[in-house]
């Protein structure tokens, strides 16, 4: 497989992961707001739980992007050293 194709697949998967987690975070936020607006009793523990979930949903894409960057850099380095 060519290096460009692998980089395009890696970049596309990073974008897909960002979009998927953004949609999941927005859905979680809207669900919580609807739950509160229906008159459900909400205490500080519930709010903290939702905030933890939202933080996780936003931090996972950053970690995945870092792993992709490391993987692509390793593949580039390996490809350059293999030619020598």
C-alpha cells in the first residue's frame, strides 16, 4: 500500500472520529437539557456525572489524533529507513 493512501486513510479516520464524538457530545448535552426541562430532579452529583461524560467525549478525539500522528510518523520513518 502506498504511503499517501495510508496517510489519507489515517487523516480521514481522525476526521470521522472527531465528527462522531462531537455529535455524541451534542446529543448527550441535549438529552440532559431535555431531562432537566421535563422537571426531573437534578442534584450536583448528576451534573458532575454529565460533565465527566462530556469531558471524556471531548478528550478521546485528542488522544486518538495523537496516536494517529505517532503511527503516521513511525510509518514515515520506517519507510525512509527501509529504502537505505
